[in-house]
C-alpha cells in the first residue's frame, strides 16, 4: 500500500475537509528546493514549506550542526538549567533584532509565541496593578490557532466556531496611504472607551490575508500612537522574520520599533519546531519582584530545546552570510522583472512584491477554498511546482537558495496557468 492509502486509515490532517478532499500526497524526500513524492515525481517547493526552509531542505551545514548537538546534549529542562545553544542563540539574535529588543523567551511554535506575547502584555499591566484587557489588531490578520492567537486573528473559517470564547479584540483596517487620519481617530475613540493592553500586527506583510502589503508610514503612525498611549506593540514576525522582506525583520523597514516580537517559521530553518517571543528590557523588568507570583508562569516542556537552538544558530549564520544576502537581492530582482512583464495581463487584477515574496491577484471572484484554487493547485503540481494559492491570490515565497533556472520555471508555470483561469 502507498503512503497515500495508509494515511487515510488513522490520520487527521490540519486545514482539511476530509470528506471532500481525502487525499494527501506522500513525500519521501526533500533536498534543496526539491520535494520528491512516492512515485518519484519532483516539485519545486515555491512556498518553502510554509515559509520555513529558507536555506533549502536538508541543508548539509545545518544538518551537521544539529547532528553534533544531538550527540552532545539532546534536551534538558530550561526552568532550572541553561546551556550553550540557548545562550549562544540569544546572543546571535540580539545582534540582528531591532536594537530595542533585549530578552529572549522560548516557545514551541508561532501560535504559542503569540500566546506568550499576549499574556506578557496582560500580566505586565496586571503586575503594575492596572487592569487592561482589550487588544487592538488588524482586520484580516492571522496570528495562529491557540485561543489568544485566534482571538487577535481576523474572523474566518479558522476561528468562527470559537467566537463566543475569545478575548476582547477591537479591529482596525491596515493603513493604505489615504486612511491614516481615519485610523488615528478610530484609535482615539477606542482608547477612550477601552483599557487597551496591546496592539498586535503583522508588520508590512499579512500572510494569510493573501500576502497583502500595507503602508509603512501609516503603520509607523499607529505605532507612535501606541507608544504615546501605553499600548504595548507586538510585531508578529512569525512569517516575515529572517530575511523574507529583504531585511532581517520587517520591523527594520519601520522607524518605530515594537515592544514585543514573535518569531518562528524560518527561525529554525525548516528543520525543527521552535519559536521565540522577544521583548524590551522594560517589559522583562515588569516581572521582577520579591513576590514570586509576579514572574511569568508560562512554560512549554521543550522550551529552548538545544537541538532546535543549534538549527537556529546555524540558520542565522547562513542568513547573515554574503552568499544568502546576495541571493535575496537576486530573487528580488528576478521577481521584479517578472512582475513588470505580467502585471498588465488581462487575467491579473494586481501584483505586489516585497523581498522574496511575490503575489498576483487574479481577476476572478474571491473564493478562499473554491474550485479555481483546486484547479490551479493541480496545474502547478502537474508542472512540478508546489504553490498553494490563497483564494484568488497566487503567491511565491521561495527558499533563498533557489537557482535562477528554478525560479524562472516557477514564474513561467504561473504565467502558463493564467490560460486556465
Ligand atoms: C504561521 C503563523 C503563525 C502561527 O504559527 P504556527 O507555528 O503555525 O502556530 C502566527 N503568525 C503568523 C504571522 C504566521 O504566519
């Protein structure tokens, strides 16, 4: 029996209506940009397995580091002990994070990094004896699937059934260059009516919303407003972190820096699950007290897993190398010329790119999980390219090590797909 057949007996996949779509493709190998299925077919991983494996799958440099770490120290509790990989990772991260970030807190995945950030903001004010219980977030944001993270995400198929159980969140539109004043007025009204603890946002680029890009100046104005009103700003850089936008972090494009940041996905180079919530020193200081209950009692068993830390350290070493930085520039340039070539195509409504991300909106009705999406997905797979359209948006977020030839194949495949739209 194939993997595909055996899978159907006991497994339950995420984001899937099994009754309509019971099949899952069996993948047996991944190397560089290429995924190989159990029939031996190859696919270019043009979304880097959900934006994680930016230095390529089974990258030898990273695998070697992880293997030696496994032989030295596999795991130890992080509540009572510390170790070289965690210490070293904190040092390396602080070097590349925005200058105001100074504390590194470990989590297991993007959702729990967000969950921690929300709890940090709430408890920061609780410890001060101030009750602030509301958050502000962007419409159409996506921050993960645990309860706090679901609450701050825009309403969708992800959190609809749980709406009655979510924490209080007020939503504002993303800045588009002409709505600054409306947003600022809305913020003033919200702060006069509610006790706001924090504002959480995907800086510049909203992934699940369809790789939409918003205005950096407008975002900066919102962040300044938050600063002036004691609202802690939380940058969810789970997707945008580690070079995706052409800089180490999307927050590097914006003058006002966040108080708290959430990191995951490319953090461990696609090899192991781990996440980090970083913050300014003054947030950390808000938890210092002779009273033990003022500490941050949020913990995951595998916090700061040394093997995952080793993958992350190796990833940062690659990210900061000239080779990867040059690749990011090359990918941006190739995206740009493809965008110029395709933007006036009659089937295309709009295009945008930022860093290694390129998105095209099709001139069709928006259907998140509709028939067209399935047809496109099949077209791409038949051509040996793994792309996962979001509604009527086709987007690319390629590993930094993609060759020019592979990238051109991805672009050409998208261009050819317009004939079936
Ligand atoms: C993927 C993602 C998350 C959730 O991360 P998980 O590891 O899937 O829990 C949160 N925020 C953003 C911006 C993401 O892209």
